[in-house]
C-alpha cells in the first residue's frame, strides 16, 4: 500500500482504465497541458497523447455533446467539468441526450460516459460557484450519480463508473483533492449502488455522503465520549440509492438523522425520509431529522458561510434532539 491524495487516485483510476481499454479518453478544460484545473490529470497527456487527453475551449455544451456522440459510436469518454456549477451549460446534452438515448433507441445504443468534476461549496467562491446539484441529476431516470468521500472510495468507484454502460455523474470536491489515504497497490473495484457503514453504532443512524462525511465522523467520535453510539452510513451512490442498508440500520437504532451539503427543498434527505417513514414507520422512536444548507444562495462573507453551512454544532444538536436529550 502507499499513501496517495484524492487527486492522485483520480488520475490513477483514469490512467488504469485507459491502459486497459483504448476507447477511454478524457476531455475538458485544461485537462491536458495544464494537468487539470486541480491537477487531477497530472502526467496523463505525456502518457496518452493529445488524441486521448483533449483540451477544450470554454464550451461545456459543445464538448459534452461530442462526448455523447462518441459514446454512441464505441468510445467511453470521461468529460471533466472544472466545476459542476458549469455543468448547467451542458444540461441539454446530459439530461435530454445522455440520460435518454438507451431508452429512446429501444436499447440499441449504450451510453458509456462519465461526467466528473468538483461539486459543492469550497469556501469563499460566491453563490454561483458553491452549489450542489446531485438531487437535480438523481431525479432524472437514466443517470447514475456517485459522490465519494475519500480517496480509497474515489478510485474504486471511478473505475466502476468508467466501465459502466450507462452515463454516470461522478462528483468530487475541491476541498478533498489534497486528502490522503493508504491505497492498495493491487487493482480494486467498488460497485456502484452499495452504501458503506463507516462507523457502527446502536443509538442512532447518521446518513450522509461526500466531503461532509468527515464532519459526520468527527461528530460521531465526539459523541462516543458522551456514551452516544452513532452509526454513520456513507451512501456513496445517490442513484441507485442503497435503500436497504439505510433501512437495516434504522431498524436497529430506531432513529435517523440525515446530513447533506445541499438545500433542503427536494433534497436527498427528503427522498430518504419518505422511504423510511413508508418502510420503517413502526420502528421509529422519534421523528427523522435532517441537517442541510440554509435555504439561500451561498454567501460570500466567511462569517455568513459559517451560519449557512452545516457544522458540528448543528449536527450534534440534531442528533441529541432526535434522542430527546435536549428538549
């Protein structure tokens, strides 16, 4: 094993798949000569050349359309957005074409394409550069949506995404690219659609995903000192969602808190809450609680970001409220 950063394993996963399959290529802004906006494709141009590591103009709609067309003709493109905020420009290609080609062709065409790049807030970047769109994409049939929380998961899930015959939205975070973990030397794959219990517990289930999982685990560790046993579930895949793992946990703990880095309306937490009340209502000993962003665009001022963004204090309050420990 060797310690590697998030950005290193992203490049490693793409490179391994490109060596394995010569139909895989990477396309996006600054992915080639600049080694990626966040250095997540470092060294790939030198190894694979400009025909497979393709720099583009600032034209998300255009190069996403090229990716969709090439996927219909036997390629397996990886389309990098410098940030998923910019993916809105390419929504027509993603939603109206990539997600629907297999259905509208009666199964005649597969659409093996990965759209990847950073998502969510990364600090003081303003309202148009601090958004989480996983619930938007997950609401569309035909797309898979993956959000890893650490380097190990990122590598295994990205390799699965590249091999998948369906379009996959693969969301990272600018604030995770420097995170490091021990990564096995041998190849491994993590299946899409399977949640991971990051910490077992007995008193309450805390469900989350993405970079805020680090905060969830920190909170669970702190509450252990107060004899509050929190089970932390990383769903990893937004669609398909591993409902059964969440259901199994709630039936054990009888309480549920959902944490996500997105707005509250039409959130992933809303979907999970509906499912659990439908399938496990009689197991719940308290109403389900959720912690999300405040229902406003992202502020720029650092003091307002602290109020807007979920933090340890808010998570601990929600957990204790669900346990009836802070009436």
